[in-house]
């Protein structure tokens, strides 16, 4: 995928002893058979989804139990007004403050970016990947040829940087179930083999390169631990072998 970072995977040994039953259930042939059936009914699919969420929670580290407070603090109600406006316009939920700023955003690089590009990407994680791909790894600036021609490079850089922070903040407001659903949809849109994608993500952890440069501390740790938990879940869903610690 062109991105490399230190692996950040939660191993089975990191799960508490009380979760051994879930881990054993996860390894059983019956679970894999159930996961591979293409003719599951809606009720069966829903039931399996609940099992997956329980399994993911079993692999979570202690810091995840403090995540609820962090997510509430990062909820869109606590975001700056200009960022809340960008998110709500894409969601189609324009509040009073959004309406008041609409005229300004309609003529800005930020509005152009969200209206013509980001709103066409169906997942939050997909927007995060897209915006991170526009960041120059040598100087940290964001580059977009079309926005740069119309609004100038400085304005384009600012719009892309702000949007990257906004999308990252929105992702952190999601609970684990919402993140999994969003990531499922993102994976469904990829042409590559899903099992290979998950295997590569577990081995290289490229999702760590999607974090905005301004993010520090608890938000960074929460993001990485969330993705590590999701990767452990997807590892079992797609029957990916555990990485060799000596490799």
C-alpha cells in the first residue's frame, strides 16, 4: 500500500483470562464455517455481527474503558463551529449556525472540497485515507492541483489540513460498532483481495500514517488502539494467520 509503520496489533495473549471462552469460540471450526456461509439469513447475519463485536471487545486494552469519556469530548457538539459546519453539510443536517455560515463556505476552498470531492466518498475512513494521501511526506503540506489552481496553494493547503482534522475527529466520535461498519463498507469498495489487505494492514499498520500531524496524546492513542482492535477482529473474520513475532 506504499505506507509502512510499526505494527500495532493486540495479540491473543493480551486478552484477559476471563475472555478465554470467547477466544476459544473464535478459533472453533464452527465459527469459521458460519462466517463463510454465503446464504445466511438476515437474523443469522445479525447474530454473527453481535458475536464479532463481543470478540472485538474481548481484545481491547485497558485504555479502551476510558474511551467513552474521550469520545463524548470529541463529539461534534464540541468541535469548532467551522468544522461542525463542514460535517453537517455533508450529512445533510444543516443547523442554524451552518446556515449562517453557508454563504461563506459556498465560496471557499473548503466548501468546494467537501461539496465536490469528500461528499462523494461514502465512508469516513475513506475520506481519511484520501486526505492523508494528499499530504506531502517531505514537507507536511497538502497538495491538490485543482484547488491550488482556483484558490491558490496556501488556501488549498489550509482547507485540506482543516478537513483532515475534521474527518479524523469525526472518526473518533464513532464507537467500535460504527467504526467496524464504516470499515466494512470501505473494504467492500476496494478491488484488492480483502484477506490480503487485512494481512498487510496487520503487518505494516499503514493506518498509523493517516493521523493528522496536529494530533497528540490521548486522541492518537485512542485511534491506534481502536484500529488495532479492529484489525484483530478482521484477522479472525478473514482467517489471516497471526504475524510471526520473530519475523
